C-alpha cells in the first residue's frame, strides 16, 4: 500500500468534491476500507454539521477534490484561507 500522490492536505482542511456542492472537513487521512483494504487519501464529514454518524462520512482521494475552501497548516496557529 503505497501512496505516490501529491502531499496530503492537513486535518481540518475544508474542501468541495468534484460534482458536489456541500463542504467537507477532512477528519482522517490514509484510510483503509473493507476487507480488500482499499486505501483512500481522506475521510471527511459534512461542514459545518460535523459527524452525524457513519452514513454521513465520505472517503475520497486528492483527485476527487474540486476546490479547497480552507487549508489547515499543520499543528501550529498558522492558517491559510484559500
């Protein structure tokens, strides 16, 4: 399971997926799914609603992102609004 893709966005970043209109906040990275252990770049929840249960979590990859609304920069207090 290797990931040669571009650098991943930080937790807390907010994105809109291609073909979507609802904002998602990234709450997990490098997620394994199912018995086949498919590797996804991100786990997201609806924003600003947050976690509403497993039916409202979304697995997606970098190439699925259409727009980065807010980019969290690591653990410090530096943040960047895109």
